[in-house]
């Protein structure tokens, strides 16, 4: 059974990237989101941590905060 959900994007760049990827791949945005969620939920704990860390770093960098290096250290990705 198909289920509906509304997703609100607080990040305009992320929304635009999704729409561009959908247009380039000739696929509906909902399929790309579903694929991304499937990868996320099927990830091993190590992969899951890496996905979350990369997303958090991108969010920090996108918001123009200068604390990316400190964040990398907190995540154990830099010493």
C-alpha cells in the first residue's frame, strides 16, 4: 500500500539539489528520497555514523559556521 508524507525542506539548497538530481536522472524526487532512506536504514552502524557525520558537517559548512574543524575532532575524524 502506498503511503503519503509531506516533507518540509528547511534547506533550500538541499531541496534544489534533490530537484536537479530528479530532473537529470528522469526519476521522481520521491524515488530518490525513498532510495536514500533505504540506504540509510540498511547501513551498518559504522556506515550509519559516517552518513550522519557527513550530513552534519555539510550542514555546518552550508550554514557558514567556522567550527567545522572542531566538529571533525568531536566526531573522531580529526585529531
